[in-house]
C-alpha cells in the first residue's frame, strides 16, 4: 500500500483516529435518594469515596474499585442521562445525585441488570485527559497493514448492496410467496439485518 494512499485514507477518515476524552472519577451508587443525599454531604465534607464505597459495598458497581473509576470514555454508560452528567461536570465538584430508572423501555436488559444499574449516582470528576487526534506518523505502519483488507470489505459491501437493489427491483413475487428478496417485501421491525458481506 503506497504512502500516498495511506495518507489519503487517513485524511478522509480522521475521526477514526480520534482518541476520545477520558475521565477518572469517584462514583457511588445507591438505591435510594435519601442515601444519595447523605453520601453527597459526606463527600463534600471530605469523606473519601473509598470509605463510603466500603460502607455501602453491596450497592456498588462491580467495575468501580473502592469507589474509583479510571479512564472512563464517553458513552461507556449507554444511559444518556448519566453519561451526559459525567461529561459535562466540572472537575473536583461533587455532583449528583443522578437518577437512573430503567424499569421502562429497556427490554433488552435482564431484570438482574436493571436491578444492579437502577438507582442514584453521586460522583466527582477527579481528572480529565482531553481528546486528541492520533498523528498520521503514529498510525501509518498499522494502517498500511490493515488498509488493503479494509478497502476490500468496503468495496464488497458496496457491491452486495448494489447487487441486491438491482435484483430486488426486478424480482416480483406472487402474494403468499413474498420473501426477503422480493420487491414487495416489507421488513419486520426488530428483524436482524441482512449480512452485508454475502449475497444470500
């Protein structure tokens, strides 16, 4: 793969080489608003996240160690209300409580997941590493190795999409015999998408 082709791909896909902002924070999860209010007062008065997490150990998140969470990137928390609160908070300010109520509209989660995540979050951003753009020189070697396969896959997806569209437009099916490849086919909500790489 030529240096010029690698540089052109990098310039056209710069967002793929953006290292997102990361935040280290103290975070406490509680099941009740009253406990969250008490926790917030304690943290503001100088009590450590570790001591609060130890006292409320049964309510804490498994991926936080002694009330601390390192290197959190945007959208690791899929729930926008918590993600947005954390990534808009000022550093060194105890924030929250932020309430998550996932009992409605989150059918893809198990009851156990909802029970573990629901509740109130009190947190403090301890440090922030700003987002940065990886330089072409830093990614040029790995990009030169992976780019041929990437370009092949992109071309294959374009071909399969065009092939399906062309033949679907020409395929008329009788009522009662309509399948996915017929012009009359209407996708069913929630149905898995077609494989982008095969003509099936």
